[in-house]
C-alpha cells in the first residue's frame, strides 16, 4: 500500500522514503517526512509464515502452535516470526500496544491542540460578536500567540500565518483601546 502525501493524498515515491525518510510529492511538491517500519520498504514477497513448533521447542504466547523466535524484552513472552516487533529490540504486540516500558516511544501523537487557530479565533470572534470584550481579548490574544509561538502546530504541514494575524489583530485592538482611553482622558482633563 503506497504512502500518501499529507497535503494532496498522491502516492509518494517509495525509493526516496526508503533512502532518506522524507520525500517530495511529485504532484504538489510538498515535502513529507515519514517514519515507517522498514518492512514497508522491503521487496514484496510471500508473507512470512511462522514455523510449526516441534516437541520440546518454545512456542509463541499468542500462537501456541508456532515456533518462538525471540522473547519480548519487556515481559519475556515468547513470540513467533509473525508477532515479533523490531523496535530497538524485540517486543511482543501486547507491550507495544500498551506502551509498556521503553516501547511507549512507539505511541505517536494522533492529535494536537491548534493554538494558532485559537489565537486567531478569539480576537476575531469577539470583535465581530461583542466588541467591548476586545479590551481583554486583544491583549490576551497577543500574549497567547507569543507564548505559544514555539509549540508544534499540527500533524500535517502548517505555517504560522494564523499566529501572525492574531498578533496583528490583538495589537490593533490593544492600540485602539489605548487610543480611546487617552482620547477621552484628554477631553475630560481639558474640560476641567
């Protein structure tokens, strides 16, 4: 099964992924970084078949009739050729799925909070819906965007334009309110 581009879903060139772990999409030109099991890049061949365990041989924990080829580094269970997961050693599928011990590194992020979208949405929404609250959300969006600037954006490629727009809008709202306060204070002082 080919690996699809994160931007346009076109198949990526496998030879580039196998050589460097990243590839340029031939359709949209985006750069994709992929971490995949090395078996994905191996030549297609008949599926590995676990050999039948003979009398006196160790058997797989999940497949009692199959010969064990290794023991899990975390729990010590015997695993057959089909169950052995190579990840800095041999792991059983149960330990990898549970994220036990050092195998927890196999659990990858599946979602992220989109701080850039939050930083942009808050000042724009309050400006359009209930503008007096911008006295708080303008400076808040400015501080929030600057504080979250270095956080990871998304699992797919994304630029920081939302942060920049949030900073500009928040700065504009803050300057606008400062101008209004100074204007009315000077008018009030002039009357006295």
